[in-house]
């Protein structure tokens, strides 16, 4: 949907995990509102396709490879992005993975490290590198991180993922406190259920059909009265909230976690 408001004209926005799912929706939204968007992802093929989709429809975008488990790769990303579009105005730390549905008692060290390396460590150092670029250029920028519904209301089945997301909410707040004197705002968006590839491992594990887990979860949640808005979330729902928090419309908002989850309240 083309946006008539253009809040990000000539702004440089870097989005991790923008090759697919929610991140792609966020990239399309910023580009629609006039932003110059860096699609930062480890999936080259899909990342280049998103950048092409944006440029072919008249927007400005570039794909840059990043693997968030590699600290040098994060620094390279910021350097290359600055070469292409200049100082960073807005950073969206969106990339994340969810592995198995292992219970908190069954998670092994390898899985814990894989989830934390990307969701928590990778996200933190990406935000820190973007903040440094903003401070070096005296940019009164904005950073948006990606939490999750399960950071505040988790089941016993997603121990590593849920706690990695809870950590993000707290580092969002601590970073916001450090960066406030420089005029940089930091907020978190916590999505509920959005049907994306993130559920593919769970689908395999539960022997469910591809793309069926999110719908199943939504049905369960509606039936048990835990989801107030009776549908699955979309990447556009999340993108709208990210764009709001990144924009001057949210000039007096920092250190917050905004739930975008249809009013979900899981108590199981
Ligand atoms: N989909 C949901 O229901 C949901 C709910 C709550 C929170 N979230 C969060 O939203 C964010 C986006 O999730 P999604 O559902 O769009 O997932 P997705 O799997 O569709 O997309 C994730 C993207 O991140 C990229 N990525 C993964 N690891 C990376 C790495 N090491 N370096 C660079 N890029 C990497 C992938 O290539 C992919 O393009 C995640 O942080 C996720 O935890 C999703």
C-alpha cells in the first residue's frame, strides 16, 4: 500500500533481517515513506530481491550482507552502509531466529548459543555500532529493536528464545538511558503471531505442514479467549508500529516496549 505521508524523506534506515518476513515489511514501509533503505541480511538472494523490488517501484534501497554472529561483519555493514547512503538516521534491529520448541529443561548448549548469538549478542552489537555512527555524526537518530510477546508471557516450551527476547527489552531500556543525552531514542516493538519462516523449524519438529503453525496458534488462542483481535498479525501491522516509533511522531517516546499482538495474553 503506497503511503501518502512521507516521514522519512532522505533518511538513511538500516534494517537487519530485511530479506524476509517482518523485516521485509518494515523495509517496504520505510521505502514507501521516502526513506533510503539498507536491506541487511545473511540471505543474499532474498535480500537482493527486496532491494530490487523497492528500486523498481521508484524507491531507494541497497542490499548489504551481514551475519550478525560475526562482530566484524556488523562493523563492515555499518561502514558499507555509510558509504552508500551516508550517516545512519534510523536503525531497526529486527533479525532473529527461533529454533526448536524444546522445553526449558531440554535445551542444549548449542541451541542456547545459536539463539543468543543472533537474537541477543548480534542485536546488541548492531545497535551499539549504529549508535556510535549516530554519535560520530551528531545525528539525533532513532533505534528500534524487536522483542516478542513471549518475552513477557512465555510457555515452558521456548526457553532460549523467550529469554533472549526478554533480554532485548532490557537492553533497549539501558541503551535508551545512555543515548538520551545525545538525542537518540531507543524503543522496542514486541510482535504477537505473524506467519513467517521463523516457525519452519517448529513445523518440522511438530510434523505440521509448512506455514501452518502460526494459524494453528492463532486458532488456539482465539478459542481460549487469549487473543482479542481474532486474526494473525501481518508484517504490515508490525511495520506500522516500527515506523511510528522511528518517526518524529514519537519524538517524546523512548525506552518503551510496544506490544503489537492483537491484545494477546498467554497464561499457559
Ligand atoms: N513471526 C512472529 O510471529 C514473531 C513474533 C514475535 C517476534 N518476532 C521477531 O521478529 C523478528 C523477525 O522475525 P520473522 O518472523 O520475520 O522471521 P523470518 O525468519 O521470516 O526472517 C528473519 C530474517 O532474519 C535473517 N537472519 C537470521 N539470522 C541472521 C543473521 N545471523 N544475520 C543476518 N540476518 C539473519 C534471515 O535471513 C531472515 O531474512 C525476529 O526478531 C523475531 O524474533 C517474530
